[in-house]
């Protein structure tokens, strides 16, 4: 399904057979809503499950201008408004976890709970050039050029060896991501910083880190849990894509958290 959000033609998938509370999933950089397929199938019996593609990802149009994580947060608020959602549980992975934090801080009245997966509270000064370089490299060489390095960061070697079919699907998603969509999102990540806002987040919060996540070290995820009053912090035996690599454990963890917060 498509809807225009803040001038951007946006793809979303809504499973509302249950008529239950809203539960929104936000994907990673160079990903799309399919990363949440397993969780959507599991939670659709009890929740109204919303997934969507961020600007320039999947089947959502590439933004004609640069944008910020704040604007991606506003995109979600507008999407919920257009779909008639009163509020939602929000779960974000990687850049999706950044959007989720920003959303919980800027649109608190729309949030039931917050779950942040594999994301920091801010981008360290020394890490910012990395995103500038990735954006420039992809603009020049395309997203196919980053597939191998990205998969090495996202999934452990053992998982990649055991599940080549999953790896192939994720690789195809990366390659399908428009170069300019990736580049603009990478540039938005570069200046992300919600450290001063996290203390204002009062909704139940779960922070999940992959034990083997080199891209977002556990200490950076722990910072979020330490800043949000009463937040829970959990680690899973996975790299960056813990909802994929440790899907059973992640889904059980999220389910327990959501049930305890209703």
C-alpha cells in the first residue's frame, strides 16, 4: 500500500486483523520492511502491525532533498495520523532505532512503548566521517559495492555459513536500495544525537544489543538504557541484525516486554 507522507510516496504494510494495539516496526539502513517479516507474522494476532519503508528504501520514493532523523520521525507521525492510529508501540533497528528514539522524544503522546535495537544515542565525532565516506562511495559505485562489507558487519560468520538463503535475500535488499536513498540516509545518521532528550522519555523502554555487533558496540546501546528512566537492557547472541540472527529469542523478548507494558 502507498500513501504520500510529507511529499514522499511511501510504502507501508498494515496487518490489522486483530484490531489490537498498534505496533510499528522500523527497518535498518539499506534495508526495507521485509526485515520484520517473522515478527509481523508472530504479532499480528494480538496487535495492529505496521511496517513501512523509510525514504529512499524499498518501494518508498527517494527524497529530493537532504533530511534529518527528526524529519524521519515526523514522517512516522504523519503516517500514523493518515492511518488513524491513536498511538503505537514502536520498535526500531539501526537507523530505525534512531528514528524510534527521536520519535519517542518528539512525539511522546503517540508512543506506548519504545524498543531500540542495535542503535546508539548519538554518532561519535570520530565516526561521522565514516558515514560521509559511505555516502560518497555509494553515490559513485552503487549499493552493490557495499554488500559484502555490510553483511560481515550485520551477521556473524557462523550465521552466514549456516543460512545462505537468508544472506542472499538480505544482499538483494541492499542492492535494490537506490544509491541516493542510501546516501541521504547515511548523511542523516551522521548528525544524529538525542542524548539530551532521552531523560524526557517516560514510556516503558527496551534496549537490545547484539553481543557481536561491531557497528554499534554494546556500551553505546547501554548508554540509552542508562539515560531512559527504568529502561531494560538485554543482549542477544548475534551481530547487528539480532531480529534476524536471533529471531526466536528476540521475538520472545519483545513479546514479554510488550505484555508486561500493556
